[in-house]
């Protein structure tokens, strides 16, 4: 199995790590970097420097142990190493862009790369990470969690279909995809903990996350539904899509948990900061809650007319709320 790191990611990781450690009072990495980097300016012409710096970043990325973290994570999944031909790891800017998928879904270049290995009966897999993830103490947990996603993707019984279409409009699609991710991550962390391994998030945090995306479920039933999902031995891609699309299908999973172990949590609904607004699809940190009481009926009807499938439970960012109030009143 071959693991390739995007050159731009290597540079981002090394540069940000050097800056971080120096800022925190440890000049070791800063000195080592400049001992190797400064001579490049002296010995090589402008045209040749790019290639030399590329070699330097590759060398430091390996020497400082960043590549080993990812490679070691695969040691926990020997079955993946046998089925995967290539893993391409590239950098992204934001956490909500991180994730894994079949490499052919990334673009034509990656598709051609993956095809070279698929012809040999092997898979191509892509992993997207933010640069600071590489010096995050939680990286091992994160890699283990993401490799479980890959294991599911390659498991025929899971039935992963990267071409699945969901939702009737962009807002509904965004909601379903986020719910799908929440359910899948919950299922993975529950299995990891049952195997005695450290999960990405705790059970309590997964419950809070689940609650925030299924606000139609009555509070008294939330624990029962969550427990049914948490104890599930194996959920399939189709089942996750169905539950992400239809709240009633999630409620079918409820178990009797009288005297359950989940701790007391706040009943206040959370609209997750940084997640996309279902109307404009831009990430927002300024959600408007309780829209049923804050907006007049004609404004709500106007939004529903322009976004079939949307309802107040999905929320909206403050900018969209103001824009649609003006548009509904004929100002815009």
C-alpha cells in the first residue's frame, strides 16, 4: 500500500509547526529548519529552489515523525493494507472539509490515479486533513476513526454508494448529509469503544451531537433512540441514508433504557457553529433560533416557497433571515 502526501500539505504542516513551537518557547525545530533551508538560498538558483525546498519538506515531514502517525494508524487495520493500493492525503482549510472517500470522487486526476490500482484489484482512498491535525494530540484517535470509515466503505455488507443522491433541494441535501455523517460517526465510535479502543468523541458528546440534529424527537424519547443506535452491531449505508432522511426511521431504533447511563444534559437545542445554513449553504456562526415565533407567517411561507422541504426546525443564518424578510415584504 502506497501513501502519498500532497506537497502543499507537507509545507503547511512544517511551516505551521515551526511557527507554533517557536511561539511556545521551543526554538529546536525553528533552528533545524533554518539550518537546512537557509543554504538553499545560497547554493541554488531561483529556478532550482522550488525542487530543493520540496525535498526539504519531505525530509522533515518524515524525520519529525508526521508521516509515521498515519502509517502507524494503518497497522491497526491490516485488512485495509491488503485491499488498498494507494492513499492520497491532501490538506484542507476547515474542519468541516475533512473526511475520507473513494479517491475517484475527488476529480479527474485522482480518478486516473485510482484507476491504475483498481485495474490490479486494489482501491484508491483519499483523506483530507487540516494541517494542524498533524500535531494535534488527538491525531491518533482521529486517524483510527477515519480508517473505520474506510473499512466500512470497503465492506460489501455496508453497501457504500458514493453516488447516492439525497434531498429535493440544496437545503434538504445539506441537512441529510450532515445527519448521515453524525449517524455514521456515532456508529463508528460505539464500535470502537466496544472493542476497547479510544474513540474520537465520548459517548456523551455523541449524544449531544445527535440531539442537535434530531430536534423533532421528543426529549423523553431521545435517550431511548440514541441507545438503540449506540448498541447497533452493524448499520448499512442504506439504513444510515434512510435514518438521515426520515426521523421516524430513527425513532424505530428506540430501546427501553429506563435508568439509562447517559448523564443529564441540557435540553436546549444546539445549532452547530460552522455548519452550513440550509438556505445559502454558507457556514455560519450566527444561527437564528425559534423562527416560528420570530418571523411572520408570510415570511416563513416565502422561504418555504423558495426552498421546498425547508422548515423552521432546520434553522437559518441571521443574514438569510434579514434578506428573506426584506424580499417577502417586496423591498428587494
